[in-house]
């Protein structure tokens, strides 16, 4: 019999999931009593995402609704991008914020809404004791990727290129009020983006289960997210028109976001973000580069949970009870996704000590099931660096 420790739980985001649910955006805006929309999107989204383009046109053509369209530049969100969006949001005088894009757009919108309300820049916000007032503007999030689960989380990760690191903020008041999770918005993702965002989602579901702050509710959602995404990720990567796989990833990544928000991410995100802070490559890519190596360590400290994750993944029993089934299943998925290796980014052994120091200063590694030593972090980076190719 398991002893259930005390925990808190609060899931205030209204989620609407399903094919075509994004079409309800004008109605959602009306339900919120709003008419002046600040619509933040990925730069050039109308050229590469037909479903998003049609939705933008529909919203702009809605009677009684005015739309200020703000295009966030491509790439991971930076402090400058946030500050530019803060200025645009304040100038627009809008009464609702709509974020239509990948996790970087939604993260940017969260940070911009907060800082605009506080009448501050993001860097100024970081320099003081954090304050997270209840938002005065509602936020509606529509993800066009299946990865971060930012549409339901209370976190926002912003890059600081000058410092070579990522600056994360987190609070329940950062969350969107409504999330419209429509698989149709993800159909246009290319294979590389499907792989990067998808492995991030899978990592978040696993991390939320093994984190020291995990809860029974978060675990239940996490195991189901893992079950759904394990077959869906590779299927969506191989065939972007596979609607069942796209729906699986859209729902699974949202659920992974819930799991991570109830619990937390762990070492894989700290090591990954150390890479991302120096190389400015997609967030999900950095997580995948070190996922096997971090899970190998976690299998030694929480083998029982890793075994249950392997069961959720549908991995056949092989007589082992050490969590290696989960590690090997993730290794196989990365191989099927043709995932790159750490050395492909130009890192050498001389970079490892600095990467380890950066990772150990990150918050997420403190949520690992047991504390990581610097040597363990160095070993994980070294194992990733020595990997020449992905082998199932």
C-alpha cells in the first residue's frame, strides 16, 4: 500500500480540444466580453500554416471585433522580443490577448501581458522581487505545435542572449484563461519540428512523473499522456497527414503540460536549457540531445516509476526491473526520429564543465527525484557528446 503525501492541485485553464475547435475563437472572444484583440502570432504564419491563416482572416472579419496583429520574430523568445511585444500591447489598448503559435509565441504573450500590466520591461521585472498580480486581460492560447504545453502551464521561458542563458518565470497567474487545442493547427508542422516539439512533450510527461514534487493527479495525467504519445509521435513524424497521430500529439502534449504544471520538469530541462542558452537552437532539440542520458541516471534512483512509464509506453516485459525498458524505448524513439547528437552542435569536451555549471544553476534540476552531483551532470553531458549516431 502506497503512502500518499499531502499535495495541492489547481487547474484553472478552460480547455477545449478537438478538430475544428479553433473556429470557435470569435465566440470565445465574445464570451470573455472583449472586442479589441491583440493577436500575437509567429512571423509569417499565414504563409506556412493555412489553418492559422484562415482563422486570422475569420477573426479579422468578425463584426464588432478589432484586431491588432503582432508577429513575433522566428526563434526562441528573447528579452528584446518580449519588450517589443510589451510596447505593442500597451499601444494597442486591447481587452484580450490571443496567442496563436508555438510555445515560444504563447510564452512571449504570457510575459508581455504580465509586464504590460506592471508597466515595466522584462529585464526590469527580472531585476526586482517578482510580483504576479491577477491578470487584467484574459489570454486565449491556440497552440500550432504539439510540444511545450504552454497553453495550460503557468511558465514562460525567455532567452537572454547577452548572458548566454534562459530566464524562466512561473506563477499561476501567468496561465491562459482559455486554451483551444485544435489538431488542425498542427498539420503543417514539418517533420523536424514535429520531432523537436514532440520529444519535448514526451520528456515533460516523464519528468512530471519522476519529479520529487510529483502528485497522484499529475502522475495519472502523465502516464496517460505517455501512453497516447508513444505511438503518435513517430507516426506523426513519418506522416504529417496522419490525423489520428496529430490528434494524439495535440492532446498528449497538452496533458504533458498539465502534468509538468502540477509537478515540474527535472534534470533533462536544465541540461537542455544550458545547451540552448549557448547555441540558440530549438528548445525541444536541446531536450532530446540529453534525454536518454538523464533518464539513464534517473532509472538508477527511481526504477519503479521508470518501470511504470515503460508499461505506459507499451514496452513488453523483459525480466528487468531497473527502468532500462523506458530508457531503451526513448532511445528507440529518438533513432526513429533521426534525432541529431550533441557533437553536431560543435561542442567539445572542453565545453562540458561550463555546461555542467550552467545546468546546476537552473531550477529544474532541483526538482529531480534525488539531487544531482556535478560529476553526474558532467557524465551525462559526456555520454551525450560521445554519441556518434542514434541507434535503436
